[in-house]
C-alpha cells in the first residue's frame, strides 16, 4: 500500500456507495451525511464547548474584522443565502450542494444523494481548518436549506447506517489523541521527548498524558512527530528523529496509535524528558501484523537506545537495571540469599534514587577509594548528600578513620603530576632529581604516610585529594553475587545491560526459559565462589611467571580432587540422587560447580609438572582427572598426555596399554582419536602386537601434498615466520600459499585463510532457527550469544527433529537462500561463531554453492553433534572456483629445506 493511501481511504470512506444503500428516506440520508460530514469531523469532546463559542464570535464579526480565510467563508455563506432567497419558490427546487435549480418532477432526493457523495469525496481530500469545520459543514446541510433545523452535533462514533465515520476516527487520532475504543496494545517501551526549545514553554509533570501526531509541514523532517498534551492540546516537543523515522510510516497511514505518559519532570526548560510510549493497533483487517510487530520491535530498541544516549541518565538507567536484575535474582534464587544480603537489598531500595545511582556508579569504577570532588553525574545533583546517605546506611565509608592500608590506597588516587608536587612539598624529592614514575614517588611517600607519629604527610594527602569515599566491601560482594547469579558469566555485568540498551550490543531474539536454579543450595554457591577465587589466584601467578605462587594456588584444587569433588560436582552432598539426575539431564550446568573449576585448575597444574619434567607426578594427576566426570571434552587430551608422560618415563608397554584403553572411551574423538590410534600403531609393532587393527589404514591416511617454495625472511625469536610473496611483498606462509593457488600455476583458485572461522559462521547462519529455538534452561538471561548446551550431547537430543529438517534443507541446495534471509534479518547481532564483518553475504553464498549441499549439510550435522570437538582444528585455507562450482581445503605448514 502506498504511503498515505490508508489515511486517504479513511477520509473519503472506503465504499462511498454505502450512502445509496440507505433506503429509509431523505431524512435518514441527510442525517447520515450530517453525521459524517459535519459531526464526525467536529472537535473532540475536550474542545466541543469552545467551537460553538468560536462560531458565535465569527457570526458577530464584520467582514473587515475577519481574517481572509474567515471572510471568504462568510461571503460564501451570505451568497448561498441570497441565492436561496432569490430562487423560484414554485415549480423549481435549488440543490443546496451544486446550486442548480431542479424541476419539481425531478427525483430531487437521488440528485442530492449524488451531490453529497461527490461533495464528501472532495472535502475528504482537503481537511477543513480547525475551528471552522462545524460552520462550514452546517452551511451545506440540506436540512438547513429547506428551513429545517440542522442536525445537532452527536458524540456517537458511528453514523446511523452503522458505519464508523472515517472523519470521526481521523479527528480523534489527529487532534484528540487516543480514541476511547479498546484497541490492542502491541508494545510499550521507554523513549524521550526532545526539541522542546522549538515549542512554547509548557508545564510537564510525571503522569501527564499526551498523544502523537504527524507534522506534514515540517521543513526539516518530513517524518516529524509532535507530542501533544491530551489536556491542553499544547505541543510539548517531538519524538527523536531516528525514532520518528521508524514510527512515521506506521503513524501516517493510521496503522498504529501512540499514547504517551511522562515519567518525570524535565530538569531544565529544554532538556529531554523520559516518557513511556504505548503503541495500539489501528491497522485495517488484512494488514501484515507480523511485519508490523517487527517494525515496532525495531522502534522500541531505537527508542530505548536513544533514551540512554540522551543523557536522561546513564546512571538512572544503571539504577533501574540493577533494581530489575536484583528483583529477578531474588525471586528466582531466593534460597541462595542469607539475612545480611536481604538486609543490604532492603537498605539499598530504601535509599533515595541519587544515592542508589552514586553507589552503582562507584561500583563500576576501579576503587576502592574515590575522590569526592570527581563525582559529576547528572542524576546526582547533590553528591555530598548522596555520600552522607550511603554512609548512614552502612554502604560506604569516608576517610575520617582511615587505617594505614586505607591511607596508602587513598594516596594512589593522586595523579602522577600531583604526586610529584606533593613529594617535593614534603621534601622527599632531592633538588635536581630526575623525573620519576608514580610508583617510585609512591614508594618515597609511603613510609612517611604510614608513620603514626607523622600526620604532616597524611594532612598533605587529604589537602591534595579532598574528601574521599570507599564503598563497603561486603556490599560490593553482594552486588557481584547478584551479577553472577543473573548472568552466570564472570565476564558480564550491569555494563552489558547498558550497552545492550543503547543498541551497541545486540543479542539474538530467543525465549528466556528457566525451570530450575543453577545452584541447588547456598553451600554449592559458596563452594563455587571459593573455587573461583582460587582460580583467580592461579591465573595471576601464571601470568606473573611465579611458579611458587602457582604451586600454592594449586593446593586447594589438588585437595579437592583428592576428596573426590570432581566425581560428584553437582548439588550438595545431602542430595546425591538429585545431583546425579541433574548432571545427566543438564550437563551444561555442571560448569557452575566447584568440581568443574578445580578440574580446570588441575589441568593447568599438569602442564606445570610436565614443564618441570615431573612426568610421574603429571601421570598421577592425569589418572585422577580421568576418574572424574567434569570437563568430559578434555578427556581425549588427558589420555594423549598420559600416554606421552608414561612413555617419557621409559614404560612403552604401559604407554601402549593406555593408548588402547583410551580408544574405548566414547569421549575420545576427532583429532585426539587419530593421535592415539597412530600412537598405538607406532608402539604396537611386533613383537608387542602382531595383529593390525582394522582402522590402521584410515588412521595413517595422508592427504596429497603440494610444495611451494618461498624465500624466508629473518625474524625474531618467537615471531611468526615471514616470507617474500609472489608480489615481492612481505607475507605469512598462509598468504604465500593463497597467492600460489590464485596464480595460473596453482589453479586460479579464490581462497581465504579462515581455519574454523568460516565454518562457524556458516553453521551459525544456516542453523540459526535451531540454535535459538525455545528449549528449557539453555537461555537463562537475555544476554547470551548462544544456547548453554551447545557443545554438549544434549544439544542435538533436544532439537533432533528441527536440526534434521535444517540439515535436509541445506542438503537440497537451499543453503544460499537461507544465508541471505538470516543475513538480512539479523546482521550485526552477537551470535555464537558468526563474524558479520569478515565475510560478505555474497561471498558466503558463493562459498556455500561451491561446497555443495551435501558437503555443507555434513559439516552442519557434525557441528550439531559435537560443536566443541569440530569447531577447532580445521585446515588453514578454504579454496573455491565459482566457474566450476567446486571447493577444497588446504592445511599449510612450513618445512625447512633438506641439507644441501
């Protein structure tokens, strides 16, 4: 439908011949016209008392006093009255519409009906100005022309023939805001009103209601949408341009009606004002409702994103998000909260909004101490009062009673230049000394600062910093626990909600469906958090290269394995049966157990032992790991390393037995299985093993090789090798191989160095509907890029029928079509494995066509069966020929030339 066509149909009536279907005499027909042409375009109920008064004023004015438009109306009305008085009274009748004189024998009623239809159509194309509609419509009323009283204005929305008048609908939509009829509410979201400096000042209070109308004459924006008060009809501002661009195509044709409720008073005369916008469905029958809802979802995302960027308050949004998150966690995981945590939430919710926002602002910053003079947030007008409220609630402390540790931390908040000035002022920096780093300056200041008998340094620090504030560590820990329970991802927090609200990060659309908690009881949560702290210590020690600290951090993990925590990690010891059932039905939740964390730590500990050549100790820990149920995807790696470590201990027979035992483990797959098979063949030569296994030939298969010669450039130790390419430019070995395959000698192939990237992208796009279909407990928050069971055996079990159908469609050659559809609808969404920037949709479709339906379907099937196993280790290059519709893979490795 063309833009504006629906509005035009509402103005002129969808079926004008309905007037002729009225067979109740001229009285009913004239009343029908009066209702549709006069009453229905009348002002809304709120303005009805004003219009008669305005008409009275118009009738009392002289022509010289009237504006030009009003003069023309009055002149036309006087002319009609003069013509009526001069018309013959006998034998002829003048048509009040077309002004023609008709013979008495003529069917006057039919003639008037035809004129009324034409008049209605003409007037529908040009809406009369407000305030003169009633006078104009009454002037052409046939009942007045015959000396009868005009039909009084009616408040009914329908004309006598039962048809709702399009004039009435349009008047209510364009001037009076929401109509009283109960329309379906499609969506409600938050946005803001802007551009208030272009409209007269108006009083805006929380709870004020308004409606939205299009401003077609706006010279700057053809999609401009005005916000008009329901009560005063005053223009209060405009919807933001990007939001109006999405909503105007729906508002102008009359597909939706927008109702507004202001959420707060404006801070200044021109500042944006947050609103809640309710969208009601007014689309005609047969309109594409699914597309309408999609368009409104985009508008809602844009509106809420613009609200964040408008500065109505990032801190205010942060506060609202935390209150929502904490409420959800408290409802879903109430069994995990203890009395102190409940008390914290009660105190926090009892604080004024500025104090809540300040607490969360500081929680997002690196602390623990902050200079109060740096607090400059729009939602915290009185920072000193907010700090005092936090201190009184026990959620923060000041520098009043700072201990020695707090003093040193407060000193660290001083900037480098200020620190240098402070150290020189205290005489700690020798004259003419070279510039020093902030750390070196702090080392000079610290002894003086910690001296209990020397208050001079502390006073100087406070003079430099001003009042300082620190959040209560216990309160911060509660907030971190709430984040952990909500996101189940240590890398996510409230900031992710912020950037998602702002539209910077877009997550896939899916159903959040939770049937059971991730932690059965508080003991399981405490054990998990303790394991996380130990893992953090180990990670810090490994990054620092401190082997002694790493060994100390590994002690809790080794103790946990010795206690068998990796054998029954889920649930509590008091519920072993429920824990076992839970682990088997939802193995992806096992990663939120202490046993899983300690297993990962012990795997890192094995590497440390192997670097120290302590192979016996490493083998003992690997056997311990293989005796558990945590991290099953690593069992192949553990078996390979166990066989290697035992061989390093000069026990080849035992190493062979380990390799053979590993092949019976169902978790040993793909590359690990081939590695163990080859080890078994190498170690199992006669006389150890005489019988050759049936899989020997496939395990020893090698792909054909192509030798490419290149000039190696000198590089530094630990750097990737660089070569001189065929274009005489420096390149990597993979780029050199791509250049060779692109040449005529190499076969004129197109190609990319992708490894697993291209396959993950193809799988994510082709299996999009399968990945994000509703399955219990795999989508537990709205901030996931993929289902939690992806990479586990239950992924395919829970979606077998849908996955089989998706794979079948790909095998039939419909992969390129699916790629285009998903790419067009979801581009930019953070989906697991999908890289939107690396490959264009045209390249993806070409690659999919060259690979072929059968090959692509096989890849999708394997990734669905074992995503974690197949998503790594793919060959370096993917090559294809569009003209021949063929593709191949190439693994590139550098080999040093043979001597001589």
